[in-house]
C-alpha cells in the first residue's frame, strides 16, 4: 500500500505519563497488487498466502478463505419528533391531568 501519514499519536499509560508507544494514522493513496493474485476481478487472498498477525509473537499464513454474509443493518427508525413514544402510546403526559379535570 502506498500511504500518506496524517497523524502520529503518542500514547500514555493509565496514569497519564508518556510511554514509548505510538499510533500512526494514514491515508491509502494506492494499492499495488501482482496480477497473479487477481481471479475473476477479485483479490485471491489464499493464493497470496498473506501473513496475518494473531497477537503476541504469533502469526498465521492465510491459505484458505471462506465467505460469510454480513449481517443486515435495520432501516433507520423514523424521527421521534412528533411521533408517539412507545411508552405513552401517543399521550403527551398530560392525560392524567385531563382525566382529573373531567
């Protein structure tokens, strides 16, 4: 990947003291992929045998992949402004006052 550094953040410990750890944020400008790893217009991850960092000092070679459908995101709920609250079934909170007035 060809990237441009945007920001480097120096981290602190739980007491707020600086530590020698940093996070670098960047913007990807381009991705260069060997044509051998393109199959049917898609990146063939297993053919690349990419190395994945698992944690600690452990790594894995990706030599098999599987597909999984992403969960669907429900439609955004309509704005509650002007719509009844499910708690009061459309009442505005003054129903008990109205009942007492009757």
